[in-house]
C-alpha cells in the first residue's frame, strides 16, 4: 500500500490544483488528503477510485503499478459463471463499424493531402 500512496502523491502533485482544491473536489475535509497519502488515515477503495477519477486514469493502472510483485494464479473470470464472463468482456466493434472508421480516416487524410500549398482544408468539424 505504501507504493500506491507514493504513486498517488507524485501524480497528484503534478495536477495544476492545490491540495485544498483536490480535497474540495473529493468532498473531503482539508488536511485529509495529506493524512490519506502519508498513512495516518486508511486509504480506502472509495478514496482510490475518487483519486483515479480526478487523475482521469483507470484504477487498474494504479493497482498494477502499486502492487508490481502480486502473483495471480487466477483471473476474476475463473470465478464467474459463463454468462457473466461474456458480459464482462470488452465490446468488440463489428467489421462494418471498423470499415466505416477506416473509410472516414482515409477520406480525411485525402482531403488534407489535396489541400493546395500544404494547407489543410477545413473539414465539417472545423467549420
């Protein structure tokens, strides 16, 4: 847990926010952030999730970096019934959607390449 606290301390220091502002964003009292990060107060899951949300990172990033030597023999899916395993899997895009994305990207690239004098033509988004 000490490494997780240290990682959070470093990441939060990089935010363009004061500790008081961070505490206000989290809805915690002033001085609480320091106590959470130095170990005088228990860093609970809800705190970590709020901090990850504030940092705009996935909690997995924090946990994987904070517990690098954790050896897992199983995955959560090993414990779930088959119908829930499928529901927990990331959504895959259909071939049709992927093709539409590729087509849109190619069209945008060709519009940029066709611009005279190397200037970029304005797309519908830029107008």
